[in-house]
C-alpha cells in the first residue's frame, strides 16, 4: 500500500460539481492498494500517518503529528499510485489492486485513521474527482508498506 501524504492548510473533493468532503489544517492522503497487499497493512499505514511528525513545533522544526495538531485527514483513493511508467508512453496498471480488494482496504484505512484520533473524511471510490488543496510547505511524503 502507498499513501502520498500532503500537509495542507485545507483540502476539498468534488464529484460532479458537488462538494462531498472538506477539511481544514491536516493531511490530504492519496491512497493506493497493490495487488496482493495483505489485509491489516492499512492499520499499520494509518498509524504511521497519524504519528508522522511533519508539522512545525514552536521552534519551527517538523516535530508535531496531525494528531498533535488536532488536524483532520482527507483520504482520496487513487489506483494510479501503482502505475508503471517504466516503458512506453501509456501507464500500465497491472500492479494496482482490483476494486473488490482496493475499496474495502481504503475503507479500513479511513476507519483506522479516524480511530487513532484523526477525524477523517474520504473521497468517493471509483468516481472522477476534483481535488483541491493548499499544500503547506509544500510538504509531501510517500509512505509505503513493505509487506505483501
């Protein structure tokens, strides 16, 4: 599994022109599932996201987590995180999990993040979404599970 984590001042998601989610300060997380990722990996990844110290403390050092900040998370499912762009001009998506595996994993990840004290909203699985964000920093980090 991959989580592309962006530190944001605010973020929102729209589907068919209608806003379906909005957060203030916190994390925008683009979430991808690889074929064969084991169930339970989303729990560990959620813990890492909740505890990732990427927000400044009083001294200006990245030393606070989204949980410390009292921030929120917006999690957007994104199978393209597993695109293979190593050959040709058209990405391949063989490594991305099928929706039957990916959607439940995304839901479990959102629930696990929320259970760890990070109020969590989500995009819409399988929809064409417009994602709007103000990246603070900019600061973007790629987290990945190593099992599976």
